[in-house]
């Protein structure tokens, strides 16, 4: 569960980054207005830019609606502006939409599958926080990720972990990092797994060649090739 406090913090970081890297244009005036607390002026500067298709302006207007800076809090309008920016490849906007659907507070209902879709869009664009959230969902075997685990990692293996190969003749894949936990499957020498997490001498992995194993499993690390 993603808390609203974490959401606000991540958006604040993204908002500052966009403005600090803004080219010398009308957005500079919006920066000055924001820093002085004149949110109405900032909105008046950014709105025409957003209407003209500027993705940064669209993203930041959405951010203002989400947080109530000079505007009434309205997550539906935030979503509308973020969608416009996301369609133009704005990774922070895609990530923010994912967070919004993860929270499901306000007028926008929770939708875990939509959240995953937008996290993937952001992750494919190099958004590290989106990768981290998807990976954390895999680690805890989130049921929505499990339903589409192999399609999520397809052609994205390097985003989420390290490919390793079974070197033992046979290797038990377990539900947890202990020999006391249930064996989920038996892996054979040469099979490829994607290591996404480690705990002591145990590795949490995704079995790449077997889509019937729709969850991450644990294997004894010394029995994998480096």
C-alpha cells in the first residue's frame, strides 16, 4: 500500500526537478511565481503553455490540482492533465498516474491494473521510482502482479534483476528463504532465473522458462552460477 505522504513527497521531488531543469522560457517566470507563493500567477503562465501542448506545463498543472496549490484539490483534473503529458512521453506524469491509481483516494478509484500499466510506461522510459515500485510488488507477490508476472518482465529482465543459471543437478524452489518452507517447484541444471532480491544465502527469483510458476520463489544461492 502506497501512502499519500509518500505520494506527495515523490511528486514534490519530481516537480522541483522539472522546474530546475526548465529551459529559459516562460516557465522561468512560473518558477519565480511558485517560489514566491504566487500560485495564481504560476497557473496563468503555465495554462496557455499546457493548452499549446507543453508536457512539462501539463504535468505541473496536474500537480497543482493534486496538491491544491492555488487551486481546489481535484484529482480527476490532475489525472486529465497528467494523461495529456503521459501521451507525450512525460515519465513523471506516467508515474504520477500510477501512484494515483494505486492510492484510489478522492474521485479517482483504485485500479491496480491501471497503476501497473502506467508504472510500466514510466519504467520503460527510465523512471527509477516506477521500477522500484514494480519490483517491490514482485517481492511481496502482489496478486495483481502475479496475474501478469511474465508479461511484465518480458523484455524487461535487466530492469528488475540479474539473470542467473541453476548449476546444481536439481534445485528446490521454495515459498520462503528457508528449508522449512514449502517446495513450489524443482528446477533443473541450466534453467534460467531472474534474481530480484537476496536474503542471506537465499535468492528470490522469477523462473523465466515456466509461466505456470506465477510467483517469485526462493532458491539456495550457492546452487546458482555467478
